[in-house]
C-alpha cells in the first residue's frame, strides 16, 4: 500500500482585483486512490488584507491518501470567490495544480483564471452589481475537452505550501531521490 | 526544348481569354522559376512569361479546351514516358463537382499474393536492344531504368514497345542527366484507393479488410435421412422427393427442348452450307467450306447424341419416379399408416391426334435415320480411304464393312424407344400435392411411445457464435420445418465459413445434445438468393448414446454487400494456397501460419474459448502498482479507513495504527474479527424479542417525534402570514445588477439591514416534561379499602404456635372479648398502603382487618427523573413476629411486610390530568400463598345483598393529586394534510361551531379529524373496520391479547391524547407499543371482525387519562358490556367500579355520537345512542361518515421468537437481582418447589382468559400449604406483558419479597411465558419464600 501524506496550507491569494475573497478547494485523484484520513474538500473563510493586495487564508491541509497506481495523481482544485457588501459572491478564479511528485516541502503557485464577460453589459454588471460568470460544470477546471469554448481572463494566484511524505512507493519500484 | 518553345508560341496565338492571376501569385511563381532556372539549365532560356503560362496550364488544364492540342505537344515527353491514353487525367483535377474519372475496366481486379507478381528489379536487361552495339556496357542503373519503362509500357497495354527515342536517350552512354529532371511528373493511377482504417491488431488476429456485408440466412427445413425413427417409408418418400425435385428442375429448364431447337438450327445451318457448297465453285473456298461443313455436321451429331441422352435421362427419371411412387403407395397401404406427407398426382393426357403424332414421330425418325445413316456412311468412306491408303504399305488388313441400313435403323429405333415416348403413349404430368395434415395417419401406439424430439440449430460464423434458432419439433416424416430467417450485418471481419451445429433439445434436462456440424464456405454473391442444401452425417458411436444421423438442411443464403459501391471498390484479395504461405512465412512468422491453420479447420464451439488471446487489458490497469482489491484488503488501510469513518466502536478510538503491516497482523490476532464486521450481534447479545420490543419502541418514539415536529412546523406556517415581498426578495437573491445596487444604496443611506431576514429553520425541540416540572408534590388521600385478603390459617396458626411456644405469654391479646377474637380469627390482616415513585416511598399507618380505613394523606415529593416509571400504590400486610430470647426481658419484634397488591398510575397521565379520585380496583395476584379471600360469612352475618360495597376484589377509595400539574400543549394537527374531501372538512368545521354551543361540557367535543401514523388527518370513523384477528377467535382471548400490548409510557407526549396520533393496526402490531387509546381501537376492530355489535367510547379513564373503551352487545343476553382494553376486563354499564370516569362520545363505523347528557357519571349515563336527547350524531344523511381505508386488511401476524432462552434469562435475572438486593444475607434458592409452581403457572394463563375479570380464589395456595405443612409459605404470582428485563426486576423490587430477615428463608422462583403472535408475551412469575418451621 503506497501512501501519500499531504500536509500544508493554502497560504494566500494574491493579485486578485477583489478585496474580499474566499477559496473553495478540493483534492481530486484517480480511481486507484483512496482516502485514508483527512478532508478532501473545503472552503476557507473570507479574508482581506488592509494594505496589500492579498488575502491570507492559512487553510490547513492534512490529507492521507493511499494508492494502487500512479495514474490519477492527486491535484488540488481551487475556486476563488469574491464577496461584496451585499453578501453576494461570484467566482473570480479557477485553477488547479498537481501535487508535486517529489517528497519534501513545496511552494505551489496556482495561477487562476476567470471567465471573461462576453458583452459590455456583462462587464458593467460585473463591475457594479458583482457576480461574474461561473462555470456550470466544475470538471472544466481540470479537463481540457471543452475548454476551448471558454474565453477567460487571467486572475490572481493562490499560493499553497505543502510538504509531502511518500511511503512505500519503493516497494513498487517508484523511488524518490 | 524547341518543341516546347514553338508550342508556347502557338498557344499564345490561340489564347482568347487569359486566366486571371493575382500579382502575388505571379511574383511567387516568378521567384520559383528563377530558382529553378538557377539550379538547372532546363528552363534557362525560357522567359518568365512562358513559365507562368505553363503553371497556369498546370492548374487550369481542363477548362482550357482549345489548348488541348497544344498541351498534347507540350507534354509529349510525358506521353513518351507515361503514354497515357487521356492526357487530361495526367493531373489530378481539383474539381469538386465532378467525380474523379476512373477507368472502369480496372475495377475489381483479382489479386493474389504471390512472388511472381512482385517485380524485383534486376541488372539483366529484359528487352533486346538491336541497334546498339555496346549494349553490354550499359550501366546497371540504365538497365534498371530501361526495364522499368518497359514494364510500365507493358502494363499500359502499348504492346510493350518503348519508343526508340526514349531508348536512345536512356542508352546514351554519357547521359546521367535524365535522372535530374526539373519537370514535375505525376504518374497516373486510374484507380482510386480509399483509405481504410484498421485498428492495430496482432498479425495473427488480422482478419482481412473491413467492409460491411450482410448475411441473410433463411433456414427452410431440416430433413433427416438417417435417424433412429427412420422407416422404409421415409426413405422412399425422400428418394421420391429428390427425384421429383430433379425432375422438376429438368422440366423447368426445358433442357430437351432447348437441345432440340439447337439441333434443328445446327441441321439447318449444315443444310445451308451443303447447299452453298454445291453452288460455289472456287477451289480454295470449297475446301474451306468443306471443312466448315464437316465441323457443322460433327456439331449436329454431338448435339443429337446429347439430345438423345438427355431425353433418355428424363424419361428414365420419370419412370423411376413413377415406380417409386407406386412403391410408396404400396408401402403405405401395407403398413396401415402414413408418416410422410409426400403425395403426387398424375395426369395422363392421351395424344389428341393420334395420327398426327404418329406421322410427326415418323418424320422425325426418318430425318434422324437419314442423318445417322449418312454419318455411318461417312465413317465408312473415311475408313475406307484410310484403309486404301494403308493398303499400299501394309497388306494385311480387312476392308471396313459397309454399314447395314437395317442394323442402323434397329439401333436407332431402340434408342428412340428409350429416349422418346411412343406416339400412342399418353403424356404424363406430375404434380406434387401440397402437404396436408389430414393425410397423416398416426402410427401404431407402440411406436407412439417415442417422445417428441426437438431440434434447434446454432449458427457460427467461423467460431463466432451468431444465433440460435428456436427449437422445432421433429415431424413424423422426419422433417423439421423451421422457416426461420435471420440477418447478420458484418463489419470488418469476414468469416470464411458458416458452421451450423445441430442440437437436439432434451426433454428431460435443460442440456441439449450437440449432434452434427454442417459447414459451408461463405462467398459473396449477387443480390439474389442461392438455395443450398447442406448435408450432414454423423456416424453412430455406440448405439445407445448417439445413433447414426444424416440429413440435409435446406437453406437460402444471401450474402452480399449492403452498399454495392464499397464491394466493387475493393479488390478481391484471395489467400494464397497454404503451401505458398508456408514458403512465404516459414521462417519469419510461424505464429501466423498456425493461426491460419487453426482458423481453417472448423472447431466445435465448446473449445473456441482457449483460442482467444488474453483478455483486453487497459493500459491503466497494467500500469497500476497493485490491484485495487489488494489495496482494499490491506489491513492497515482497513483500520485507518474505518477509523476515519468513525462507524466502528473499536476502531473509532484507535489512536495508534502501526505503520508496518506485519505489526498489524499481531493486532488482528488480539482483537476478534467481529469488531470490524458487526458490533451488534442480535443473536447473542440481544435477545431477538428484546430487540423487537426495543425497535418497536424506538419506532413509535420516532414516529411521535416526527409527527410532532411536522405539526409544529405546519402550525407555524399557518400562523405566520406569507411574507410576500420578502419571499420575492429571497427569490431575487441571485439577481444582480441594478436592483442589488439599489438595495446597497438603500442600506447605505437609510441604514437598513441589507441582509434579508431569513426564516429560521425549525429545530425539533424535544417536548420534555422534565424541563417543565422540576419538582412535584404528590399527595395521596387514602380513605379505605375493602376485601383485603386475610392471612390463611396456616400463617395464623404459626403465629399462635410461636406465641404458645413462647410459654406464658404476657400479652393480653388473647384474653379479649369473643368479638375481638372472632375478628382476629378471620380478619387477622394489618394492611397499610405505600405510595412509591422511583426510590421514594411513603407509607400509611397500619390498619386492622380486611376492610381497613386509613383516612390519611400520604405526601411524596421528588423529581420526575424518568417518566417511564409508574407511580405505585401498593398494599402491604404488616406481620409482626415476636422473637423471644432466653431472657424474658428482651423481646425482639420482627416486622415482615407481605405484598398483597398494587395499583400503578402512569406518571405522564397523572401529570396530564392532575388528579385521580374515586374507587380503584387494585390488581391482586392471582395466587397469593399464605392469604385467602375474606369470606363474607366469616366477617359478618349480614347477607351479601345488604353489603353492597363488598366485592370480591380489593377496592381502594382514594384521592390522588399532583402539584404542579403539567399542561400538555395539544398537538396542532390542524396544519397537517387532510385526506378527507374538502366538503367534509367544511362540514366538520361548521358542525364543531354548532356543537360547542350545544354541549354541556365543551371538552366533550373530540375533533373527528384525527392524525394517523402517516401524518395525515382522517375522520375517526375510518378507524373502525374489521381487521384480521391474531389467530384467536374467542372474545376473551382477543381481549387478553389486546391487553398485553403495552402502552408506551415515557414522556409527556401530546401524541397519546385524542389530538395525537392514532396508529393503524400495522404500526401498532409491528411495534407492539401504542398509546392507551389505540388499544381501544384495535379491540373494537377485532370485535367487529368477530361479528359483534360494538362501539368505541372516547372518554376519561382512571389511570390513563384520555382513553378509549369499547362497548359491545353480548350476543347471548343482549346486554351492553363495557370493556377496558388495557386490562381486558369487562364491566356492566352500571358498575360503579368501572375505571371509565367520563364519556365524551361514542364512535361507530357509520357515525360519531357526542354525549350531550348533563350527567357525568358513567354508571348513570344512558348508552342508547339512538336517543336524540342523550346523544347527538355528528354526521347526518346529508353528509355521510367516510369509512375504512386506514388499516391494513391483509396484515399477516408473525410468529413469536423462541421463548426458552428468554424464560431462562428472566429467571436468572430475578435470581440475580434478589441475591443482589439481599445484601446482608445469603440467598438460598430452593428448587424443589419449582416444578410445582410451574404447573400452577401454566394453568393460570388459561384461567385468566376463561375466568375473565373475576377474582376467583383457586385452590392452589391451600394445596401448596397442605403439601408442605412444615414450612411457612408466602408467595404470589405476577403477570404482566413482557417489555424488557429491567421492567420485571422493577416490578419484583416493589413487592419487597426480598426483605425477609429470617435467617432460614429460602426462595423459589418460577417463570412461565405464554406467547401470542407478534412477540406479544404474557409473563407469569411465581415468587415464593419458604421459612421452615423449627420445633
């Protein structure tokens, strides 16, 4: 039983235009992967920074997975949402990153994108009323099949700090140097 | 080059319209040409203008019609090379509208994979070069080039001639330039190939080019020609059939007629030729003509011979047919039955004109004779000629004989007779009659024994199973008529063979036997059907197992390509013969050869499996580290996962899971495997009955809770008006834009709260009364009791004996008056009353006699820790036992309290109804050892009639109240969905308003729409309907059964009231828990199904509060009797001891009658519901009461579980508890009494049901006392419905039998369980304390 411990935190979101942000995250993996312990998805608090253009989440991750295959290597999907005064929220960033395949400490920067408004009216609406366009299916986040239909705009970054521990991969001929 | 140049000139002159080209195109073209001219010298002298024209022509060739001639010259060089017939096809035209031109003759070539077709370039020159002297010093590449052009010329059908110029050019010794040619050549292939995608597949499995083909099979019939049931008749009939088919085929094809016509033509031609030869004189022509005539004559002869043969054959066939038919008929007649269907009808047509036919025959014969004679003569002359020529060289030879005309005529006549019919002979027409079932006569009975045989076919294409026909019965004529057609659409793979297996379906087992294989190669045919006859044959293995079988299958095979184009597009690629294949692949691909071999031989379908190469493996699986199952079976993973899920008690708390698997193995050994699988094992840990009771209780609680919360929610919804605008706002929550902006502005400016107030979701709050009632104060005013049992003589004697034995007693008791002694004699009981709740107890003073008066108030304060417990009013007898020690001064008194009876009041009902008062009947043990019923004669001299209060049971006058009471908020069932019609609801609403004016006591109105266990409101009358009985048909037994269903007593629950939930029979009987009112409904329903006239009474009863009773009319006497469903006791209507205290209304199945009498006492109430002054019907003719539909009418009772285990459990529990309670002394258990007690108990259940409510004193106690005179016995029986073990021990604890301080006391316990259906158990416990008498 090869095991992976993912320990770390979703540190912060930087370079987003909107001040109040929260982040929905989920860890996705293939069929051969099984969760042993921990939470596979979650949502951070709403956060804003007074001075900088960053929102600190410091959302802890502690996931223990075990696997029977390399296929379907876990990946972290993030969706960043902005909140306005009216307690309305809309997505301002989608992104994902594969877990690094080497043990040790890592700092991941997940570049995110959001759906571009496709009309003048929508851009106005987004600016004032809040509420951009959200993905109908979240599998667009990671699958490239229908992505070409999207018109997106790049958004900020999510910074994730992780340390990974791999166990017993060497039993199956996978070695980490 | 010059040629090209002048062609361009001529072209330019002829050019009328120029194709427009863009500037950029011209520019690039010029650049390209410049580059070309730089690198080669070919186009060096050509100007750019010309090159542009060339390129134009290149691309726009076809539409420049007038330039065709120029192009011919222009491309002459290419012509020389390619020598294509159509120049326009030299280029691939980019013309989308027209289909590409393809030479039609090249379609569907036949290819063979063969070495001979492969062209291997060699260094040897293939063509002779005549004009070149130095042919030998041609360079190898020149030779190869020449060969190549030669081959190409051959292929193009130019006679394999190369033009001399080309040869000269090629053989030019110093020309190596012809390879470097800047001109763009395109070789022409008239064939258009279509791209075909083949999935990558190992070579062994490659099956050929994919096309789709359609195979249609029409299975006509199967005919057995060898079969165990095969008879002579079958053989004949089949032969006949075949003959007939052949004959009909011949007749249809008209071979004879055709031959005859041909012969006639040939004769005519010959005659004409001979005629012409006589006219024409020229020598050389005549010789040619003679040869021609000779040939023609030979042809005529051959035709004639063939004609004769055919005709003979047909005639013979006909004759055979007729003889066979005669034979068959004869056979059928002989064997008295007919099992084949074949029938022929003959029609004889005599020649119409005998003379004409005779003359025609003669004419023909003569013509033939003349011809034959001439031929013979010719042969003779020929031989003669040869002979005469040979005569010169060889002398010894006979001259050929001249043909004899008579002989020839005779032979011809014989031949004629054989071949043709006589002129007088009538013509025979044969016709096969259609099958007719009536012609079949059944066989003799001894052969009828053979069962019907059924056959079916399985079709395989190569080895692939395709289809299976239905099974068909074998007809007596050994035909299996199928007439089944099926179509297979084949994509990709093209099977080579069609294999059909014949199966015989077994009549006994489901297996069927494979019999024979028929196979035929599949070939693509035209869209027409080919009829085939497949024969099969199976040799007999051993006579019993497999008989010899043979037969034919008639089928139509239609194998074609569904879209003709595709099939014609693709060449037929045939396999090379096996031997050639072997030579090809011998060393390289041995695998393929074997595979081909395997495929070539048809296999039985059973062993088809092993040929299939390994299963399809997804790459993902191959790349896995280990199987998923292996991962899931990992012990460590299981532990971690179950800990994560938090479901398992054992792994939930696990703080340490070892990292290595071998450590876990030890761990696994330590803890049993069960902890992972199942924590709760119902078989060992829980008694199934306990589980049932527990679950039933849980179910009921859940039901009550759910309905309560639902009610509250609905009521709340009804109360609050709909917040329209807010709801609208809620709906617009998603909307963004200006409205949101406006709201934001508003919130900023006016400080309004922007967040919309949301409806808080209702949290189900447990209606726990313990929150409400913190402290309560129960006060019991005990007034008096009657009929307290007295100590039996036995105990009395003992006491006296003790006293007497204590020598000179100073006590003055005995020296009292006669009256006193009399009283003492018979009413020697000192009863007192205790009031207990939980651990608290309060007792009254002791009174004397069997009709004591206390008139005392008992107070009990406490907290209702758990409303599950009952408040108990117990009756005890205080026995003071004086112990005398040696010193006279020390007198010890030992007080012994003997429990005589009790009365239980559910705490919740007490809290709800605040107070109970009046007279109650204590529940006394059926057998009370040591005591006996007070005899009225012994007490007083007054007759029974004048002593009205004296009853045979113990009654207690009391007043019980509780402070503070608890007002149960009634369930707001009004909000629940109503199953009744709106008119009815409206009617009920109006009626309620009406009635509330009319009623003397407004609480008597019971809302007729009640809530069922489904959470819907229905009319009360629907609840009354006959339901299935629990295997009991006796009224007493049914009452007993109902009384044993236990009313749930837990929390103060509004669901138990009339406003609460009314269970249907299924919910009640499945859970065996209910509220008191449901018992009445059930009992009433049972009585209805027993056919009794009965009503349901809604009212107040003493220990239950709101409760239902049942009134029924006794069938024998016609009296109305009141039944208490909770106890099963019956009361007269006038009985003042009836626990029913108030009557609100009476419910019948048809109507609800509401009590409008001012009289409140039940005993004085008029129960005549037809009396309009006393009872007011709710429904009238205008609005009938709805009926039925609530109960489950096909309810099936379940058998109770095994009881012996439970009996042991109870017994053990009681013994353990009593031993535990007697902390100071050791408890001895006497088993000697047990069988005796058990016998008594087993009789008691019957007694209790048959004797009804009467407090009969059975003779058991006296019997016991008589049997054991040396012991002082005290004991009693207890009877209750089984709920759980804790309840039993609680009941026993209240009897205080364990408070026996006598050192020598021994106890005995016996438990008997009487089971009804659905785990309704009546538990009988006999407890006995034995004190042996010493001295």
